C-alpha cells in the first residue's frame, strides 16, 4: 500500500442540494477546493511537513468567503462572529485549539500559535485574543469577515424563530 | 467548517479544522471543531482526522479519537473505522462527514449528509474534488 505523501480537505458537509447548485456555482466551489488542495500539495511535494501542508490548505479555505470559516463565517444569534479552530501534529501529539474568537485573519494560524507558543492546548475568548495579540498574527476588523450571504441567512433564521415557524432550513443555512 | 489532513513524505500525519459555527447559534456555543479527539485529531501511529457536522454529537461520541481507537485496538482499516463511525453517528442525530488519512494508503472522505465539499491529492499531483455523491 502507498506510503507516499497525500492530503485531503473538506469545506463542510450538508451543502446545497444538488438541484439548487447550478453548474457555474458548483464550478466556483471546485475551483476553490482545487486552490486549497494545490496549496497543501505544493508544501508536501517539496518535502514539507504535514502540519505545514494542513495550515496552507486551510488558510486558502479560510480566505474564501464561500466557506464557513474566517472570511464568510456564520453569525451567532446576537449577530456576533465566534470562530473556532484546532490543529494537531501526529508526530508528537502537539495540539492547539481556539474557541469563540474574532480577529485573527486565519484562525488556523492562530491555533498553531497556541500549539507552539502558549504552553497550553486550548484557549477561548478574550484571553485567547489577548495572547494572540502578542504573537505575529494578522488581525482583521469584523467587517472583513462579514458577508451579505451569511447576514441574510442569520436574518432568515431569526425571523423564522420570532414567527415560531418550524426549522426547515437546508443543511447549507444551518451549518453554513 | 473547513478542514485538512495530510501525510508527508516522512510519514508524519497532521490535522486541522476551522469554523464559524452554526448560523444563529447561541453565543458561547462551541462545537466539535476545537475539541481535540472530537473534531480534530492526529497521531502518527493511527490516523489524522478532521470532521464537520452536528458538533454536539461528534463531541459526545469523540468521533475522531474513536476512529483512531478502532484502528489501534480493533485492528480495523482506516476506511472501515471511518465509515462505521460516520454511519453510527447518524443514528444518534450526527449529520455530517469527515476526512481522514492513515499511516499508509489513500485518504477516506465518508459523509452521511446530502454532500460534502471535499478533495484529495497525492504524489501524482492530480487534484480530485467533489461536492455531492
């Protein structure tokens, strides 16, 4: 069995029903997925580490507002952005995780800083953000992460709740 | 939610996951993504896993670590363990999917929802992507 390098990525499960995803829209997702795969593959092909390839691939997906992470993240019921991320290195079981943060352009890079620099494994909220401010991490204003599509999904859901209507959201809206 | 798993030329495994959560979620609610062993896990001896879906169920059933445990203690293949866990999670309301890579062989990308944005690539450099089944 092959022991060569390889990687896999995902952009979320549930997705838009096949009938609602026209060819052009589907192609934008394929292009975005290939961009992320290429970024990770390039690291591996030059002999780079698996943890570097994982970071490179996820950064591409975080930067693309098609996906529910970083730019294009969904909103809480209070209209806030709370992002979570984690990374783990199988070589030594080193791990870094973050929850309930907003600010780092790439939460996966922030999770890696927790893994490598914080002396802990899991950090949340304001304390995590304060630690990350001391690291070489790029921060962005909330507007950067805000997209009309996610705001629309939030408003639809809040309207539905006020009206007491049943939750008939698609997986796409529920999980973004 | 987005994720990646990789095995490098030296055989090291790694996993990562990143998410905005669920639309209109209760402030402070955290899903499986940052919970090591639930949404994200890597161990060179068994596998690297990144999951996406109903976080509460993936946490309660420690989905990622469960796959590693079945490989380690039950001698299952990555594919068997990953597809069994995803199938069992759906019986507990756990909709979603995962990507996983083992010590050898190709990645596996099982899901029990209507689809999953996914892709994989290897030494040949061919970029395989898919959305629905």
